[in-house]
């Protein structure tokens, strides 16, 4: 019998963060009310990501690089009726798996969590609060917020669009059009604030808003992805 919930984690050179998430998941599912299957999808890491994941995940598979491709590959590799997509640097609060299962059991077909940005900069809680508020108002979520959904609705929208940036935004928009806004679970779901701390808080905020505005105006995600990688470390 397949697990009720598959946790799909796309990873690329994440040896620093992935083991901590996998340990969180191992501990969290010990008290879960249903079987949980953990799938790591490696996109061609040149560090020890896949090796470190082997003893901690139920399944480690390989796919072409690209978060959307990796998440779709992870979903295809399981038969679970519930899917939860986590970034490799996510950190879990106690009871968070129970929140996913309960939300799906209540009839919601997709949802996300409030976000907590982990780091030392004083602006990180403010940024997280603004992301959470924007998500509640817009009904659109980012991948950092731990998108979860039924397999049925995942299949109905065709999975994540094969694009190198904003795949989470596009997926949220498709899910919202198909099934309405997401269930908003408080969590919070932790994630590393490394992007903001490494590249500068205000610079990163400006870059992300600029890229998102250009995306909504119809810019090619491949062009936006090149600019994003040129501007970040």
C-alpha cells in the first residue's frame, strides 16, 4: 500500500541543509497518523547531497536539473494521494505533518504554510510577515511556504510548469484557478534566510519584486532566471 503522503524534496548541492530537514522529517513522521514517504530528487549535485540523503530518505532519485522538473519527477515516482513539496533548506516545527494531513482530510485540495526566515538579520521577521500577508491576500504561495496538495489536483493542472524560475508562482496561479485559494496553515515553516543575508536585504527585495513584476508582464522565465543567477551568489 502506498503512503498517504509523499514528501518531495528537490535538491542541488544541498549537503549543508538537506540532512537537517531529513532528520526533522524522520522525527516528525514517527508520530504521524498515516504512512509518510520521503523522496529526494537530486538534480545533478557535485557535492555529497545524494550520498547523505540515502540513509535518511525512503527514496533518492535523479532527474535533469530544474526545480520544476525535479518536483514533477518526485511526484511521478510515488503513488501517494497526497503530495508535499519542500525546499531542501526547510525546517519543521513539531506537528507540522499532522497539519498537512488534517488539512487534506478536511477536504482542502491544496495549501501552504506561513513562513519563518531563519538568520541573524533583524529584517528577516519583517520580510517573512510581509510574504505571509501577501500570500493570504493574493491566494498565491511561494515554494518556500511548503506547497502541499492532493495528487488529483496536481494531475488536473498538469504538475509544475517546466520553467526555470517562478514555477511556484505559476503553479499557485493554476491551482487557484482550478480549485480556489489555498488553505493557509500557520506553521510556521522555517527556511534559511541565506539569500537575503548573502546578497543584501534591500537588494534582494528589490530584485525579487522586479523579477516578479516582469514575470506578470509576460517576460520569458528563462531570461528572468539568467538575470536572477547573475545578480545572486
